[in-house]
């Protein structure tokens, strides 16, 4: 039957149909089978995602056909995320290497980066920024790409993640403005202060992790889970961030569905939950002065986790 497939569009349509019929889960950069199949087909052909529509009628060679069909079958049978199958994905308009060493990039923080963090940084000077729990390095590298005058540190505790981040720094030619540091949260950042700290830390609860679809089994658990309510690492960040922020510094953290648990734990803290084009996504902003004002309450809750 697949001998009838010839063009790029044919294979995208075929892949999307197979993915839908197989009941795959879409949550690694894409939320539907058509975008998932488009990513797989174009990346396997070494073509960009913004290829002009006219190229969709282009025919695949015999070798290309076999490669694409094999990847489609692996996506279905192994439940591997497409980014891992093709070794690349896109974040904030930039291409990144992606494999099992770190989570597939998919944070809504990409929208903030592309919009210049408006209105949060509209009247704020930023020279030094931090991407905490960087994983593949996508957030920090994208921040440096969109803000050429920034110096960005990207930090993670995982040697595997940092090795991938190092490759992505080189791939994006950011070695002169992005520094890679191994650190357990702020443990390895003594004396360093930042105008902006951005973090997408692990925040999946243990119950949520147990219920995740098979696709997530291929990602490092270290990058996903953070205690019973998903907030162990977030609370450490809140407790220690003020010491590493400049006087007018800003903290932005993604906690996803753990937003409700965080509000319940610290109801007096004035978290500002950022609205995205698709709505709220569990990302908050806090000023350093607000962290200082509520330091006692934050420390008490964080200390209970230790």
C-alpha cells in the first residue's frame, strides 16, 4: 500500500493518519498528529519547518521513503518522541539537538523570550541572566540569541543534560555569551547575581508521573519529578533566589499544574501568574523585593521539605 506514497505531503498525511489510528500521545512540542508527522517527515529529509508549501509535492527517493516509513513505525511501536527519533526540535524559532539526555524542549517560556519578556522587562536593565535547571539549554540559549547584550549562565545538576546543552551552545555559536555550570539549584553559584532568573524545573508529582503515557518513559525522570506535590525544587528556588538576584531582579518560574498546590502552600506570596496566548500555563513572576518580604514564610515551607 505504501508504494502509492510519493510526495512530502503524501508522507505527512500517511504519518498523521497512522499516528491517529495508533492513539499516540502528543505532548512533546506538538499537540496533534499532523504537526507531529510534519516534524518527523521534514526533519528526516533535512528540511526546515517553514519550507514553502510548493515543495510539498516534491517526490521522495527510494532511500528517503524507507527512512521516513521506518521512523513512522518506530514512533508507533516504540512510543519515542519525534524529537528523539530525528535528533532535533525547534524552540523559540531556533533548532536544537534533542535526545534522551534531557527533556524535549516544550516550555511556554518560549513565548516570553520571543516577545522580549514584555511587559516584565520593558523598564528593566538586564545584563546577566540565569537559566536554572536548563536541561538541553534551550531557554538560556534562546535568551542569549534574542538579547545579544546579555550574558547568560545555564545550570543543571545532570551531567547528561549539560553535555547536550554544551553541544547546543556550540551548535548555536553561543560560546562567547553562554556559560555552562554544573550546580544543584544555586549550590554552585556562590557570589553570582543576576538581573533575571528563569527556571523550568521538574514539577511533575509522583502520582502524575505514574500516570504519564509511554512517551514520557524515554525522558530522564530527574527532569520531570519533584516530590509528592511537584514543588520540592521550586520551593528551594524561592528560598534561595533572592541571594542571587540583583536589587531590581526578577524571578520567572514554570510549575505547570502545581500552580494550585503552590498557591495553597504560600497564599500570602503575591505570585503573578503570566497569561499566554493559549491562556495560563503555570508560570509565575516575582520581584526580588517580594521574595525578601515573604522570606520567612517561604523558608518555613521550604525547610519542611528538607
